[in-house]
C-alpha cells in the first residue's frame, strides 16, 4: 500500500484588513496544489486584523466589481463568482482562509506558520514596537520560514541577525536560526 505524504502549509496574513491578501494567497496556494497534486498539500491561510469592521468585510468575501481587474482572468474563472456590481470568492478559496481578530501586541501570535505576510503594517509603529513584532513573527515561524514585508518597509538592523535576506527587492526574508 502506497503511503500518502501530505505537507501542511500555513500562511499568516497579519494585518489583513478587508481580506484581499489572504484570498490572493489562497488562490496561489490552490494553484500550487493543482501543480503538485491536490492531495500533496493541505493549505491554510490565517488572516488577522485589529479592525473588526474590516474583518466583517473580509468574512463576506464580497468586493466591488471594479476590484476584479486586479485578479488575472484565468484566476477569475476558477476562483470568483460575479453577480451584478460585486464579486465573491468561490467556496474553494473561502474554505482554506480563516479570518480572526488579533491584536499583534496584546494577543498570542499564530504559531507554526511557514510564512508571515505583514505588508504595510510596520510603517505605523516605532522602532521598539517593530522589534517586538519581529520577535513575535520569528517565534511564530517554523524553522526556515519566510517573512514578507511591504515594499516601503525595511528590516531593522537587529533583526538581520535572525532573518536572512531572500529577495531584498521584494522584501522577503527567511528565519535564520533553528
């Protein structure tokens, strides 16, 4: 009997606002599953935010039709349902996205993740809070996990000891120590 080997992939979108990023990540994971075999990967995207109103929008997974142009045509066919002046994410996308309230500084972080996407969040915090956040992300990541920051953000000097550069232009870093 052949043994099935599944890889659980967990991605945390910290500061997900109205959910566009977690759903985009989910579509990418579904594409990856299709390429390597649907049974090989068990994907989950966890989107967290402090803004309960934004999270309510994310949980509806419904957006104005004008935003549809941001999704490639091929993905629109597979992952989106259009109805009048709005579109919603199909169940196959919604099923792998978990959305929840989380205060990055007061609540325990999400643990055991392969990647943390925290884009355009650091710009709101001073250096001391950025350091706290980077340590939380470091502790949340599995060994050799990835941190993705926004284009306008830079890794503070102290964090370069625990995160190695993967792609500086895209602000992708990797957890350095085991």
